[in-house]
């Protein structure tokens, strides 16, 4: 190794583990999600969750833990080998679909833990404590899709390496919508897309919200979050909230930064956003995109 390539020991090592909570009940999507995990609902022809796993892998996170629960067994099946299906596709000479089926089982080194009862996102992240150990790690929510042309996670990992502590993803939302999110109270830094967090409030009403910066489903967290979560009691909705754990880190004086995301993001657990994700990604596809766009233009014009 040359002198120039030697890592700087005073800077934290980049995260290499990702935790993906997928144990939620998905009540906003009932009855579709009664037996099918919402994270496996297809966005065109790929489950929402696979886009998220691909994003983690692209960002260099090679070890991945899914926090699953009852009724979510199909998630492990999706990322496992399917020898009978593969043999059938091989026999038919369907190389493209064979490659697609194999791809999802070769994406990452994947681990699974069960949450037991879905007692909130903070509780889900706590189940990852022994997998994560004493390392900085990323959390990607299993229903929060970031367009793969917009690099958010990579930027967050860079900011964490440069500044230490923890990093959350922030989205500027209309004030009328802030009550659906965790909301950050912030101070400026030397970089225009990076804020230093001074507080975090879960789902505030518009008139008391400290900003219009909403926390969305990507986090790079210090392992100190586990102690903070263990000390955090149930918050909004009787659930152990991840935002309350992060707020405890801020109150202990640990640095927490926010990276503002200005790209395309879809909450696939929300029916309207889910439909937008499908339309947006479908019109841009090389195979079905041109025909779909022609139909859509006619539909919007009232002709279809
Ligand atoms: P959501 O709050 O969007 O999931 O959590 P939910 O509770 O399933 O949704 P609704 O409101 O009932 O429709 C974001 C992510 O965190 C996971 C979910 O599976 C989702 O991917 N989650 C949430 C857990 O793993 N455990 C929990 O206790 C809560």
C-alpha cells in the first residue's frame, strides 16, 4: 500500500453493514398486505424491497440484515435460490428471466432476524444489535424507494466518514405535510446540503414544527444508538420510535447531521406514492416504456 492510499486512522471507517426493517404490518395497504408483505409488492416487475437491497449493495454495503416477522417468510424466499424455477427456465432457454431470477439470490450476504411483535421502528432496529456490534451501520426502510439515478446513501456515507457521528436523510416537504414525519431542528454547516441537528420531533403539527425538513427512510447510525434505544420508552402511537433514539443521541451531545435529498423518492407503503412509483419507472423502461407512454398520453387526454 502506498503512503497516499493508507486510511486516515483519525477518520471513522465507512459503514459496511445494512439493516432493513421489514416487519411492519402494512396496514395502509390492506387488504393487499394481509398475506403478502408490502415490501414485496411489485414496482413494475420487481419487488420494492429488491430496489432497496440493490441500492445498499451499490453503496458498498456488503452485509445485510433483514428484520422480519410473522407472515413475512416470502421475503427470505425471494432472495433465496429457486432451483426448480431455474431448471424450468433453463429448459425453455429463457436466459433473460433465468438471469433475473438468479440475480436476486446473488445480491448480498443476507441475514435474517425476527422482531416478534412489531413494536415500532426503533424496536426493529434494536433487533440488529448483535449483528451490527460496534460498527457504524446503515438503515434502509423496506418500503422507501429512492430512484437509482439519485445517489443519497453514498452521500450520507461520505458525510458520516467526514464528520463522524450519525447521519439522517432529510426531505423538504410542504408545512402542511410535516405532521406525517419526524421533523428536524437544524443549524447550518459549511456544506449547503448538510445540516447539523439540534433536535428531532416525531410528527409535530404544522404550527409548532421547527422546520419543513422531514426525516425519510435512510440512516447511517453510530452503534451508540442501541443504548439510546434501550433507554427509550414507547413514544408516539405506543411504539419505540427510532427518531426518539436519535433525539437521545443529540441530547447526549453526539453529532447528528442531516443530508437534504432533492431527488426522486417514493413511499411504496402509501397507495398514491406507490402508483406514482410504478408510472414513473414504467414510462422510463426500454421494453414496455414506449407503449405504456403512448397509452398513458391517450388516457390523460381522455381517450383510453
Ligand atoms: P412503516 O411505519 O411505514 O410500516 O415503517 P408499517 O407499520 O408496516 O406501515 P403502516 O402504517 O401499518 O401501513 C417503515 C418500515 O419499517 C418497518 C416496516 O416493515 C417498513 O418497512 N417496521 C415498522 C418494522 O420492521 N417494525 C415495526 O415495528 C414497524
